[in-house]
C-alpha cells in the first residue's frame, strides 16, 4: 500500500510523462493543376507517408506527372511517373521503386477530400503496403467509407476540393484515363499553425 501511495504522489508531483507541446509550424502540399490549385495537409499520425511525400515533392518527383485516373463521384488518382510518357497502358503501374509499410488507422476516414495511398490488391499484397508515390483524393460527397481500414489515409484537402471535383469530371476512356492531360506541379509551403487554425478552423487537424 505504501508503494502505491508513493507512486500516486510522484504522478501528482509532476513526475508523470509530460504532454507534448503542439507544433508551431506545419507544411502544406500545394498541387497546381490545369483546373486550379489544391492545398493539402498531411497527417503527423502517418509519419512514414508524410515524410516520403515531402521528400518526393522537394525532389520535384511529382512535377509533370498526371492525374491518370479520374472517376466522378469516387476518386482521382495520380503520382505515377509512367504517366509522363505517351503510353496510356502503363499508367498506374509505376512508382519510385519501393513501397511503404501500411499506416492504416481507423480514426482516419475516407471522407470527402481524404488523401490516401494507392496500392496493389490484397491477393498479391497481403500486408497492404502502399505504392511509394501514387495517391488518390476522395471526391465522393458522402466519402468512401467502404475503403476505411483497407488503405492508408495520410492527409486531406484543406483548400480546393472543387478543383479535385472538376478534375474528376473531365471526359475519360474505358480505363478511367482522362482524354486530356492533367499534369501537376507540386510544391511545399510552410505556415504557422496558429494561422492555419485561424484560416481553416476545424478543417485543419492539429
């Protein structure tokens, strides 16, 4: 009993694990497209996917890749280096040469504007590892909850969801490949968290 009392005393005296201070700065992803600009927040809860996307963006890996798959009322998908060439049959099959371990969290949902990592199906990818560069954005107004728990959601669109919807509405072929080229340019912007919270309110996840 005395040992238990001493443990409680230590906790009440400040020996408990200190709470982490909220970050003062955050980095947003800015995607420029023929239909406009989107700004994305990437989640700290998925650090592998977040840091990988930042690294690729800094290396200009995404520049001139395209949104090679557009499905109205569902998702748009991009980030494949194969989409730079003139061969439409290899779109969706490329990447940076590696995969990422899944960071699937049940608290990160496929709501409207969610950013997720593309991957191969469970039959050939039982660990649900993510493609190293390809990503998708949910444009379904009601979200796509049937994907929850199966794919890594690692961010959300803070600004420009109407741009994502416009991209999804372009004419497409039977493979859901847009008939017009939809290239992207990706850059990073650093902002004070205080200003992001003021601008986006509950839309910004601390």
